[in-house]
C-alpha cells in the first residue's frame, strides 16, 4: 500500500516541477541566503544535476565541484561520482562546502564520517552551508505524510528502505552539535519559507512559517 502511495507522490512531485520549475526555483531561493558571500572554490555535496552551479554567477567561484552517487555530465562544473562520506580530495581544498538536502539521505551510522570529511576538505576560515528540512514540519517533506517527522528515525528508515534514498531528517540541534563538535563555529541560522511552491503566500500571510519554518539554512565557519 505504501509503495502505491509513494509512486503517486513521486508522480505529483514531478508534475509540479514540470509546471512550476520547482527544483530550480527552490535552489535559487537557497542560493539567495549566501549570495553576498564570495568563494574561490565550492564543493556541492549531493549536487544532483548541478542546479546550484546554474544559480552562481559566471565568474565566481573559479573552482566548482559537485559530488553525487549518480554519474552526470557537468556543464558548469566538474562532476565527480563519489560517496560524501569518503571524498577523493586533498585536505583543505575548498573555501566553501555546501550540503543542501543531503544529510537526511546519509545513513545515521555514517554521518560522523560525513562530518569528518566536511571538516577535512574545508579550508581554514572556510564555510560550510547546510540546508536542513524541518523534521517537525506538519507535513514531512519527503513522504508528504502528516507528522511523519515526529516518529522515531528507525521508522523513517523502514518506510524508505526499499528505495535507499532517504533515512531520516536530523533535528536542528543535532546538526548544530555536529558542526561544533567538528570544529566549526556557528555563524548564523536562518529559517526559510516556501516561495518556490504554488501556495505559500496565504500561509506566510497568516504567520504559519513563523511557527513552522519549512527548514533552516545553517552556516558554520572553520
């Protein structure tokens, strides 16, 4: 029964993207949170089709690398097939490391490896940028099931075990603790809304996102 629901969910999500170009608009919105920063080099972990690099200016940063498990042709960046928990780069290679919608797709027992690698490849005084869905948003952002994020993480993994593309969204406190534990200074946290979806204006008008942000943009400095 869940597989049928999941197929319908995926179909509707793809249909919405074709009609509204949701994924690109979503990335443009995330990019706006750090558009005033200028980096010499940036690594995008879990880069997918490289949408982040489409949203960057043409001249900066000069070194653009995306890592993903799926092989693609990167037109605006260098695409490397690799696991984010075991990166093929030298120490302190990048002035910025972006982790947008990737943490929830990393098995919980490998997240410590992930943070170790992020710390290793980030330059001194470099920045890590984490986009994190709000686990406690009333409609869970992956399954679209109400209050699914309030259930234990093991239930999340069980529901998505057949697909292998989702484990569980960590809490904001979990991510902040992980950053600080791995030597990053917390720079700032921003709550984000959903201007890339077709229905956010009414929700924003009634103050819904002040109570239930759709997610967080978290900035840490090494």
